């Protein structure tokens, strides 16, 4: 359940960005975006393992790093909410406070209990833990008893599938059925052990498609979380929420501070919505409609994970920027991100948007 390719591609992406540029955040696309003041965004982080960096460097933070993160949130007066609480506030009239952060933890590893829980309890912070039900009780994983106790302590339990499968490996017309069959298996487990089905879902390995999002909507899920860097925004797609991945190489305070200070590049439409790359559309073209009221459009830059170059064609329509971005060369990794960044008008802040691409024929990262 390690997401090595993803982290390696993220690593490559981070190397490509000049340090002076800082890191900024962005929402997924949506067609019904409203202009949002700054309090309409949430910075969410994904963790997997804690204190397991020797075995799992691509998905673990050290205990000291995690403590530093919590200490930063505490000393800088951040409000730390579960993802469900944060979304409640984001979509309320009032919006969230500017300093709102979410700690999310995928897979449900045992080190959550052993190494993260004592610190979270010390600081009084909740977290949202996404559980893959087939693995509960296995070596290295939380037990249902521990998950029940975590829920009693105020932690939010989300769904991370039953079998942690790569659903996009199925032929396109079979994705929805395979996803729904797995969802039903996870629901049976959640009902049996927790008495209810979660309201939030995190896609295994962060790989999602519109077909999967439609199944989640059919089962009344409130949101689906992806694994692409960026800031959750009120105008973004609730079924492809961005989160910043944390691992030992990118969890140092400088990197954490840059991410907690990022802003959402307000994309109001992304075409295509599907992440699937086919031989005919490789490298894929992405068209984004971007609100320009907060950014300096002259500073817009594109990046492709895996160190490829990219080109943008920028025009204007209905007071929005229309940006077509495309890598110069064909994508070769299973997962690739196109990322756009822009500075604020005065250059003091940064804005970010990432779009995921998946080539299902490529092998998933090693488990
Ligand atoms: Zn996972």
C-alpha cells in the first residue's frame, strides 16, 4: 500500500520548483465555482506511517517531524478539524477561519496508534483516518477494537476501500461496477464493526475517475479525497479533494510551512475531467479556466512531474484565463501531475493547482 511512484513523482516535481517560488495550493476543478475570499480554503495533509521511516521512507514521517508539525499548528493558532468538520464549515455561510488545517491518515497502519495517537492527544487535535477494511487486524494494521476506540476519542473514520485495488486498471466500462462491488464489501465491514458507513472516502492510491465519483454520490458520500498537492477550496470538486502528502523527505518544517501557507489557484473548469491517458492523447492536453482576480497572470508557470517540460497557451474568456497546458513529451509513468502556479499580484503569496493523469497500462508502484 505504499505509493512510491506518486511520491517519487512528487519529489521530482518539488525539485523542479525554484525554492524562492515557495509552494502554493489549489483545488480540483468544478463548474460551479464562486469567487472565494481566503477563508474559503482548507489545507489538508496526508500521512500514512509514523516513526517507520527506515522501512517506509516514501510514506512515513518521523515522530519528531510529526511533533514539529503539531507544534507549528499550535503555536500559530491553527484550528485543526476533522475533514468532515472542515467541510461543514467550508460550505456554511460563514466559511472556515483562515487558519484551518486537516490531518488525514490513509490506510490505518498500526503506527497511527503507537506513534501518532499520543501526540495528537497531547495537542488535543482530531484527525480523519481512512481505513481499507480488508487489512484491518492484519500485521502492521489497526484492529477494529482500536478503530472503535479512536472513534470514541473523537477521530473521524473514513472509507479507503475494502481491498485497496487499482480500479482504473479495469476497462473503462467496468470501473464503476468494480468500484461499487468493493464499496459494498467495505460497507458490510463498517456496518458490522462500527454500526454505520462513513461519509467520506479517500481513493486508494489517490487514483480516481468521474465514474468512481458518481458511485460515491449514489451512496450519499459527502466527498472524495485524492492524493494530489493543493488546497481544498469551496469552488473545487468535492469528489477530488487535494491533500498535501507528507513523508520523511518532504516533512521538514520549511516544506510544511510552505504548504500551510499555500493558496488555491481558483480553477472553475478543467477539461478533460477524466485522468485516463490513452495512446491517442499522450501527452494529454488540459484546458483550465482560472479566476484571475487574485493572481498575477504574467507569473503563471506549468510543471510536469517526472521532469518533463510543458507549454501553455493562455487566452481570456469571460474575465477568466483559459490555459491549455500540455507536456512536451509523452507521459511514461503510471501517475503524472500537471501543476500550475502563480504569484499574487504583489508577489507575496503563491497559488497552486495540480491535475492527476493515470496511464492504467503502466504497473502500479511496488507495494
Ligand atoms: Zn492507501
